[in-house]
C-alpha cells in the first residue's frame, strides 16, 4: 500500500499532479475536505472513490470533477493505479 505524488505544474491558479497508487486506500475515518475544486482522471488501473452518500468506480480513461469541500476518500485502488489530478485553487473558476 503506497502512494507517490509528483507535482507536474503549479502556479497561483492551478496545481497538476500525477499520483501513482499501489493497493492504496485512505486511512479508516479519513476524509479529504479540500479547499480547491479538483478534476481527476484515472490514466491506468482502477479506483473506487467514496463520497458521503455514494461510491464511484473509475477505470482507466474515466474522469470526474470534485467540488471544493466535497468530502471524499479513496476506498481502494488497483496495484497499478495512476491518476492525473488538476486542483483549481479557490477563487479561480475555470469556464
């Protein structure tokens, strides 16, 4: 179970990360509650994201938008999961 994060790009409006997970899951009781909006795409493998009232399974090529402060956690990932994540910093709405 491991996670490796590489920041690809960052400025005052955006942060782009590549995340590689190996059989990863968020710690029990842990929820992300981020101040930024986030767009995520699974580029390899698969993952299950858990929200307070639902779960979403993502496979390679799937993507989704997570609004700021939308509590979520990683329930599980495959052994070869890779993500591309774009964080949109507060006050910098993309249209």
